[in-house]
């Protein structure tokens, strides 16, 4: 019977998982000095968590130090999927170990389920939280939340690829599994050099945004955290009101908009821009559609906001106790800024908010739900379906109409001036089908598992938007769990389902689902 199954090199899998845990431990350790600086007991928690995580990682890596260096595609998928699971389980330790006496008002804040939910939301850059009051958390824990975003944004697997030559292991299999989009653009023939350049660009963008936010009036600690979240298209904030906290400082919001646009675009294009190869941007089909999509929805929604006189649209009133609100109707600039910020935040799957989406009209809410199915560009840190897949699907549909009129004609489907193979078109169609199946199945299961749900309109809207949001790694939803709420009241089984949907969306479905197919394990 065993001869029917493929032989997996589990030794190299274990070894690389150990390396990932060691890297995770170093990021945890970086939070300890922040805790000591602010005089927090949580600093010792990060020392302990880092020691445990690093110890486990070092043991695994040393245990299998003599593992064969060959790495197949199957092992790449296993390492990436298990890597994210292991990172989540170890990354949740600070939440579990920390002394939470200061958080007595939080409901079940540091249960294991809540810790896994929060950590998975961080690494997958979803940005959904179970915390009822973010601002009372220790600074070191706030930094760890943002760091999980930043690590997961570019992908710790890609970081590992940059150091794999030191281990004598090739990295293409991991890169393909980590970024399984329609195309995997490379900046250099050697995959390790590509990973290094992507991470350098990622760090430069993050540093630039931090300095700009700081100069615009945001505190340095807040600027660092929001830069981490923005470049990862995550959404964790240091304020309960998210970016709406700075609604009297439009420059801060415009800076975040710019970097959300940057993070949602292909990082390879950013590299070409720095190298002054501007023709690469002008001729890029996906980039043009990306900007056109954002521009169209921004114009439509800003017009609705500007013309709407309903006081309910005073969306800056995020909390019932907040008295600092703006008059309705909004000015033209405010309407445009709030619309642009919200559209970019949803399209790039960042999830920051300056307005409460629940306060908009039904028509605008429908537009936001449609935007949840878009996603940013391939090769970005954003989640979602991705613009390139929408473009290919649209072109494929138009080609079908042409074939009805000219059944004998061979009509190529072109993207960026090149013919797209039928294999890629089939892959895109399959992805759409699986994505929709997962969204529908997620809605059904969420209704069964979230025992707090009822049949009210708000609950039904939650059941529809929560799975879509988590699959797309967006964060904000509509209905019961609107953007100014949290997920602490969600039933425990529903939180585990949510964590799985986040992982499924972050690794673009197939990387995870392929492990559940029998032919993956058979010869």
C-alpha cells in the first residue's frame, strides 16, 4: 500500500520549519526593548515567548541538520502551509503568556482561540481583531500585532528564500507556493536575488512612510505601527478609531492612501519605477485597470457622499461617546478623501477606516461588497482575487462572444501585449469557481457555527460579508461585525473557521486545498 504514495522528504520540511521559527523568535525579541522602554512587564513575556519559539526552532533545525537538500514542489506546498500554521501557533504565545490583569474589562481576551484568531489575522494581513479596547494594550503587544502584519505581508517564506543558499537549498518551490498568482515576476534570474530585492524595496517603502507620517504630525510609535500595517495591507491600528483618529489631519490620511496604493500594486513595477523604466508602468495592463477601478468607484461614491444630506452619514462618529464630529453634508474635499480612502483600503485589502461603512446607504454598501471581490495587483502584499484575474476573465468572456460570430477563427487572448496560454485561462476560471464555492460554503458554515447569529438583516449581512472579508484578507465587514466593532463575541467554532478562511485566502486557495486532495500524496 505504501508504494502507492509519494515519498516526502520530511526531514527537510522539519528543518525549514525550524528556520522559520527561529526567524519568528527574532521578531518577537525585537518587541522586548520597546516593552522595557515603556516600563511594561510584558517585555519579560516577549523574552520568554522568544526563548520558547527560538528553542523549538533551533531544536528542529539541528535535529534534521543532515537532511537531504533537495526540495520538490510538493514539499514546497507543505512547508508554506505548515509554516503559516506553526508561525501562528508560536506567534500567539505573547497573547497567551502575557499578564492580562490590566485587561479585566476585555472578555476572554487571551483565550487560546482568541490568541490564534488575532495572530492568524495578523500574519495573513486580515486585520480583524477580538480586542474591545486596543488603546489599553501594552505598547510592546501593539508592536507585535503590527509586526505580524509586516512579516506576513511580504511573506516570511520569501525572507527565508533570501537566506536559503546558506542552507544549500533552492528556493523556487517555496516562492511559487508562497506567491501562487497568475504570474511570478522576477527581478533577477536567481530567485534568491529576487527575494532580497523585494525585501529591500519593502523595507525602504516602510521607512519612507514612517518618516512621512512622523513629519505630518503622527507620533513616532504610531507612525511605525501604521507603516507596518499599511505596507503589509493589513489594517491593525494603535487606535480604536483606526485612521479616523486623525480626521483633523488630512495630510496623514493622504500619505496612507498613497502607500496603500503602492502596497496594492506589483512590487516589481515599483522596482522598475525606481530604475526609471517608466514604460513598464505605462504599458502594464493590470496597472491601468487597477487605477481605473479605483478612480471609477471613488468618483461614484464621493458623489453620493457629497449629495447625501442624511445626518446618519456623519460617519466619523465611530463611538457613541465621541463628540468630535464633522457637519453634514461634507465638503467636496472631505467627500473625495473619505471615498478615496475607503475604496483604496478595500481594494488593496488593507482595512483601515476613516468612516463607518455601516452608516452609508444600501447602494454604497453594495458597491463596497463588490469591491471586496477585487483585490490589488498580482505581486503585491494585498489579498483578494487580484485585478489580473478579473482582466483575464473579462477578456476571455469577450473572446467568447467573438467566437460565436467567427467559430473558425483563432482569436488569441492578449495581456501586456503577450498571448495568454489556455492553461493560465483555465487556472483563472478554476480559481474563480473555487473562490466562490469557498465564499458560499463559508457563509453557510458561519451561520451554523456562529451561535450568536439570528435572522435579523444585520446578521444576514454579516454571514454574507464575513467569509468574503476573511477570504480576501480585508478585515472590515458589514452587519453585526461592522468596521467599528470587533469579533470577540463570535462563537469559538466560528473563530476557528475564520482563521482557516484567512489562511486559505492568504495563500490563494490552491496552496492549502491541494494538501487535501488524494492525488497530492499519490504517485
